[in-house]
C-alpha cells in the first residue's frame, strides 16, 4: 500500500483520534512533509477533510460515496497483504455467521506468540449459542483458541469509547 492509501486507511480506522500531521506521521512511520503533501492531495479529491486549528492541520476521513468505495477497496487490500500465518485464519473466520467480522489483538502482531485469536463479531441478529459453537469448532481447527466478542451495532456505538472496542475496530476487517 502506498503512503496515501495507508493514511486513508488509518483515518478510516481511527475516526475520533485527533492527530496533527506530525502525530499522524509518527503513527504511520511516514515523514510529516509527505503526510502534509498527501493530505493536500487527498483533500483536493474529497477523500479526507482537513481542519486547521491555529497552525496545526488535523485530518479526518471524509465519508462520501467515492471515499466509501475506496475504503472498501483498501480494507480488502489490507486483508490480502496479511502474513502467510494469518491468511488461513482469516479464510476460516470469513465463514462465521456474522455480518461483520474483525480480527484484532495480539494475533495481528505475532500469531505464533499470541495466546488466542480475538474476533469482534457485529450483527443485529447474532445467536450467541450458534456463534459459540462455530468458534469452538474453529478453535479445534486453528493453532489458537478463537475468542469472540459479540456485539450488536447499537452496542458498538454505545461502547465506542472503551479501549477494547477502539482496538477491535482498528483490526483487520475479515468481512
């Protein structure tokens, strides 16, 4: 992924984070000058919104039909660029019966050293017992146990400020 794509993806996954250009550069390990140039181009394309506060620039993902299509593409690209250890896990997680499945936690950093596989499942019609059965079966197939966090969309919104929810939403969108 190029620097513009990484910037958009980061802003998409951290919608409430207030980072100026230097902070964004630090998070993405990209020089602030490059971030600043990227933000200007992305703002011209209506993909990000930049807010000037004093002399500091703060950027946010700009939700529009154009940016939503790009976001979907980037989320798919991110999934395709996973390590060879994570790809078989993701392909199995795609089969879970939830509208949204997000892989997060320590398994993203190092699946070998992780104790488990954390998964956020979001759906308004989740059957907890059915999901528990599915994740139990997956735990037998995968190298680590699958630990599901089941939430309805309204609960994700209500609990958004909790660190575990923010960490989960910044994970890899499986489906």
